[in-house]
C-alpha cells in the first residue's frame, strides 16, 4: 500500500498500529509517501506538523521502517514529498525548463520593437518577425536584428501590421504538487543533471539516513507530470551535438508551419528532449539507487516525453490504471509498463492500483478492488501497489483522514475484516503470474516518431487590440503516452484481443537493441520510422515473422538530416515488403480487418465460442506447461466455450481463493461459466493433477430463512427484523457506518444425509454502466444483496466471507443435527457516516499553506443501502 503521511504529522503508536493492521490484513508492504498537511499546528492539543527532512521526521521514518521489517513487511520509499520531484533546494536556475514564446504586435509604420522583459532564470534566444497577424503560417518569417537596450529592428517599416516573435529560454514556474510542510519549492529541470544531483544529494541521501545499513527495498519515482516542460538552457548545444544542425533558425517550426521541414524539426526537438530526460533524470537515479543497494521503481511516462524504452532505467517498471473499466482494451500506461518489463527481462512488474476507484474516498468496496485488480492482471501486471492507505491520527473524526482524490483502503472501512480474503486472492494471482515467461504473441509498434513530429511549444501573447491569434495557449503537448490516443486508432487493441491474442507494446529503440521477440508485429498507420528500424523489421519478416500494417505504409524518415535519401529507402522497403511476394506480410486498409488477418495468419491463443469481448486472458509459458489467467470484466454472468492453444495432455484449474487445484477432463476446450468479475487460473501440463470431485446432479432442497432475524449493532442497540431491509430505512441508522450482527437459530433435521448445504444470499443486481465509457468510472457495476461484505459464523465458527458473486457459502461442515446458531456480521462503507457530517472547513489551513488540495466528489453525499437486502436461502443437496 502507498502509505500517505500527511503533514507529516505522525505518532509512533499509531504508525505501529497501522502496520500491524496491514500485516493482519495480508498486505505485503508499504511505500511511504509524504504529502500536504491535513490540519494546523495546535499548541493547546500538542498537534504539530513536523518539517520535512527534519531530525524528527527522519526518526519517524526510521521507526516505521524498523517496525515494518519486524513484521516482515516490505518498505519502499518515495524519493521526495508530493510530485514531481523538487523543493526548496531547487533554485530557479535548476527549475523545470520551458520555451517561452511571446508574440508582440507591431503596428503599421513602426520599425523597431522592444524585447519582453526577462526574469531570473530566463535568457533571450532569438527574435523573428512575420508579416501581418499570424495564424500558424510562418513561411515568411525572418530574423529580427538586434539593437541596443533590448530593442530589435525590422529591415524596413511596413504599411501593414506585423508580428514580432520572441523565443526565450524560460522556466515553467511549476511548484511541487501536494508538498509536506517544508517541502514546497520549484519542480526540478528533468533535462538537467545538476538539478537531479541536487535532489539526490539534498533530499534522497538525507532520507536514507533513516535506514542505516538496511536500505529500502525500492525507491520510487511517481508518474512524470512536469507539465509544459519542453526546454532547458543547454538544449541548443545538445541539439546541435545530437542532431547535427542548429535549431535556432528553425525555432518558428515549433509553433507554426515553416514549410516542408516543419515536422522534421519538431521530431528532432522531441527526440532530443527524450534523450535528455533519459540521460539526466532516469539514468542518474537508477545509478544512485544501485550505489545505495536498493532498486529503482519508476513510473516512466508523462511529461517530459519519455518512451517505453526509457524503462530500461527501471529495475521495477510500474504502470498506473486509467479510471475506466475498459482500460485493458485501450492504450494504457499499465500495458506500457508491463510491455517494458517483458522486453527488458524484469519479471516483477507493478502498477499503481485503485487510484480513481469509486470516488469519493471510502466508497470503494472489496468487489470494486477485485474488479480493477483483474484489469491490471490482464495487462501483465503481477505486483499491485494500492493507492492507498491514509495515515490518520486516533483523534480524527471517523472515518479519518483521506487523500483528496483516491481510494481510502485502510482499517477505517467497516468492511475491512474481509480484506484478508481479498489480499490472499491478489497474492495468489500475482504469484501465479510471476511463474514462467510472458507468452504474448503480438507486438504493437508505438508511433513515437510520428508523435515527436507533432510536438508544439506553447505560445503566449501580449494583450493588445490587435489579434495575433491562431495558437494554443493552454500548454505544451510534449508527451509520448499522453499523445498516443491521437495516433493509435481505438479499434487496434480490441481487434487484437478479440482475435484471440494478447499484445505488448514495442518501439523503435527496443527493436534496434532487443529485436522483435514476438510472432507478430503490427505497424498501426505509421508514417515516420527510422530506416535502421525498418531494416530490422524487414529481416524479421524474411525469417518468418508476421508483419501487419494498417491504413498506411511507412514512407518518411523521421528527422531533418538525410531525410530525402532515407525516405526513399524507406519507401523502397515498404514496396519490397508489401508487394505481395512475402507470405507473412500483410497490409489492411481498415483497422476493422486487423483481427481477421491475425486469426488467418496464426492460430489464436484463446478462442471463445460464442465470442465474449468482456472476457480477457493472460498467458505465461511455464518450463513444463502453460498457465492462463482468465477474467470476466463485466457485471453479467457469461457462459461460453474456451479453446486454448496449449498442448499439455492434462489440465488443472487453480482456485486463487482457496489455493486448491483440481483436474479437468478436457485439456483443450472448457465450458466457462463466469459470474460477474469472476476469474480462473488454468494450468496445462503433461503431469496429471488431482481429479475434480464429482458434482451432484440431484436437486437441492431450498429453505427460506429470510425472516425473523435479530440484528445487533454496537453500543447494545438490538432490532427485530421480521423482514430484511436496509439500515438506511431506519431513521436512526440512516447515517450509520459500521457493522450489524444478524442472529438466528435454524433447525437441521439430519445433517448426515445432506451432501452439501449452502447459505445463499441471492444474485447481485447489475447497475447501468455509463455511456460512453470515459474517465472516472472505475468500479464494479453490481449491487450486492449483502452491502457490502459479511462474515458468516455457524455455531461460533467462522465459515467464510461473502462479498463477491456468487453470494453463497458452503457451511456443511459446521452444521449438526438439531438447532444451529447463525451469526452474520455485515459491514457497509464509511460513506453513510460521511454523508451525515459537515465537511471540514479548510479555510485557515489554505490561508497558512496555500490550496494544496481540494477534496474530490465530497459534495452531495448520500447514504448507501446497507445490510442484508434480499432473500436468504438454505440450499441442501443429497
């Protein structure tokens, strides 16, 4: 769990208690992340926020690490407070860099113009002028001549208005987001090694003092969110050294059209930014981590424009789930991280999980958590980092502190007693998906070069009655992964998955260094591709590799130098590959035809009859067999026949909840019957496993036990429920969050004659999913007949928990003939209690520290139905 320390204002007894709760719940470790304060210092109560990196903070960190290790928990550490990295140790000269572009109108008859004023950390690079008000067309742009005292002159005065364009090496001014007390400051320049070394020296080395000779298991860098950072003072020199020409005269190409060279210049600028971020941020941190005997866990995506290949500097690549139930069928940073792990040989691949789950905080349920975790597993993730666990002081109003925009998954949730069931499931699946090697058939080439060629700089305009519009002032678009939706057709990934294959991403750098370790390469409408990479693809096809291009064929060399000659060679390669003489090479004009082309080119790995797009799979190749994880991602029960390409003579089904294994009769085709959000593990091998127990075909005897329950609430409140109803139907319990204990005696005539006895709470009720499926809709769209979890005790013994479909439990071995006591402890969420509270007033906190957070979705909270809501049946079969 990402363990948020707010303030930081932590107390050692509470740190110890929370760690013990995590251990008991089956959580494997913590990533300590220090964020903004939640409350003001109060001398009257002794509450205070400890300054970040102070001796007291280091002592708290040392204590937490020691206690966690004593419990057998892993400890990771975020290398900074808030995000992105930075703080008071970063001067303006090492702050995030930005190309500031100022447009200044020049009235008719005016021959000179004054340059914009410069602030600390800024230098003027070059100035240009162009006729008239401009709207993106800069083909007539010329250089302005410098004069004394910061003025620039046009060669001649014009009878028409003109525009001066000033390019300034500047700073974004971005401050660290959500910093702790004492951690506020500029975000560092991720293209500047001096700034990275300042972070490592002043912050990270200091934090490691808390660990003595036992460093954290891993140090962590969050997703890169240095918005608008598209420049650094050394960029011109680095550009000239790397690209072989001077960028200065081509600067107008970064904001408008200068002619045929525009895209090539933008490409070379974007590529240079990527290389600088790799070499001056990711690589130094990776080296530093190795020197300090810890691993580097990194979310290498975002701004600046790092690529999939940038993950070569991560020991533990990490993804992050989109807030949508279809994240596994779209481009995602989760599959980005998993792909890089597969390509660079990292068997453990993690993902920040549950970030946007069922907002607001405390609304998430165990089924919500399972539903999203399965989506990460389907993309190749096998280590979940929960987002997260908010530290909360004992005297905070229940349900305690929470992060402004995230799931709160601590023991302040009433349903927390069933967390061990969930974590055991997550552990078993994670373990299974670390066995063997990834077995994805298809590699999808990411169009990095096309994206670099689309990058533009932000333009700022002086306010004037004369418009010089036509430019986007909202920000820079210099991100590879954030730009991917504009370049990857949304049909591509579903076509691959629905054809029966799983997919990894790949990029040109990986192909150049690692090759193409897949059976199929899909080139999705790519125009620009390095010649050397295309030659590798040609060799792959010559040796039997399947290549499928969609929509258009590569035809353009990416950069400026040698563009004409290399573009011609690329076009010749396209002709040689796709002229019909290579049997493994295919071109499809429409992405709609991709799936059928793949299915005709290679036997599908996983086929469903009838097709069920909501069912996904992941395949691992074992030393002596094959392992498949299969999951239903929908809120409907789905039945279908599944055919696997595996060749083993025997098939076992592994139950990730019980840990049991059972042999199945047909090693190739399985009749799948998947409840909503259900999953299965299958292993194919040549060794016979335990046989599955024969199921009874005799009808069950059903007894309705829905009536006349006694329900006991804390503080001794006892209710008689002749008919089951929601707690919220009772005015005194409308805003109650916690547990209710249902008690009832049942008669069993002869327990020895019953083969199996189930307690059945009924079916879940599907909830309409939003259309279209967009952001912030990640949850399980199924309302349980037990809101939201229950522990079932029979004659004083825990028989199990109920929180997911099917909502029934085998209680046979706990029953005896005669009277039996049922006790069902039901827990809801903390939302009901929150809905009855006045929301905190952060006015004074904001006045003291600034507006560092705004609680998300906390307005108009309503209590949710709670308790046992449907019929409860006892099913006995003989």
